[in-house]
C-alpha cells in the first residue's frame, strides 16, 4: 500500500494549490473531492483570485437575519431543530463581526491574502497557463447611492485595514 503523508479535502483552486505545494515539499498527497475538480466553491467564485480581502464577512444586518429566520432568504437555510446546536456558532460569528475583531483578523491574515495573486501566478506560469490570468481588478456595483451608503461602515473598516479601493461613478464603472 502506498504511503500518504497528507490528505487534502477539496480539489478547488485552494485545495489543488495546497496539494501542489505539499507535493513540491516531498510529501505524498491524496487530493479528494466529492465532485469534479473545481466544481464546488471555486466554480461559484467564477475563477476570482482575490488578494485584497478583509474576512470574515460580518453577520448580516438585522433585516436580513429576519428574512433568514423566516425562511424567506435564498442565501441561507436551516432546520429549526438544529438551531440550538447552531446558536453558539452564531454567537461567536456575531462577536467576530465587530469592527475591531474584523480589523484584527485582517492584520493577521493580510500576509496570506496579500500573496494570493503572486502564488497563483507562479503556479499558472509553471503549468504554462499564464494566459488565463487576467489582472482586471474587482468591481462591486451598487444599484443606487442608498445601497452604497449602507455599505459605508464596511468601507471604513476596509480603509482602516489598509486595503486599496476607490469609489467610482457610473461612467467610470
């Protein structure tokens, strides 16, 4: 039987990159996915490699939580019987959503996220697939000024974390 030093769960871009780096360091790696490579989260991310982020995503506003609680939101679903087991996690999520906690997370994780594009670029170059990398940036569009204003708190946190962004008008977008 072949020896396996590491098992990587998920053959999306992150799992595949992790498996490649482990293999380059001489480990025997098993890459396992319940679906085909890149068919889960990486597929949903549409191939986006983001180097400017400030995770974790904060807990949604109260009105969105109410929609989720009333099972009127497509972005989340739950079984009522599971809610007591989910409550401690939700409480921790709420605590991690405080601006100071998000800034601390950004400070600690920034070096990892900051290298994401360069690391993926190196793997693409090795694979002879650099032509598939497009450095066009990220554009987040708000339907109206009110929607942008609601996001102002998040934008303030992003600015405090030192992440580069700019607000443009419709013509520039």
